[in-house]
C-alpha cells in the first residue's frame, strides 16, 4: 500500500492494517519453513509496509505531543 493511501486512514485502521500484515508475515514464514513458498519477494514488500505504518503512527504520535 502506498504511503499516500495510508495517510488517509485513522489510527485504529492503521493498527488493524499492521496486525493484518504481521499475521501475513507469520504465515509466509511458516510456508517458508514448510518449503511451499511461491513468492519470496513478499517478505520485503510486507516488511516495508510494516515500516511505513510504524512511521506514520510515530508521526501522528509526535504531532499530538506538540
């Protein structure tokens, strides 16, 4: 998901999206261990999505402190 799309989401929606992505990452890890991983590039994509969401959550947190 693009950052511009994520900026339009509320804090609760971002947390839900983050949980969903982390669950998907754990499923990919299990598939990797089982030897049935078809798209290994998904790890990189999902990790970057997690970083984007965490960055946006941090920005929101810091902007409310000021």
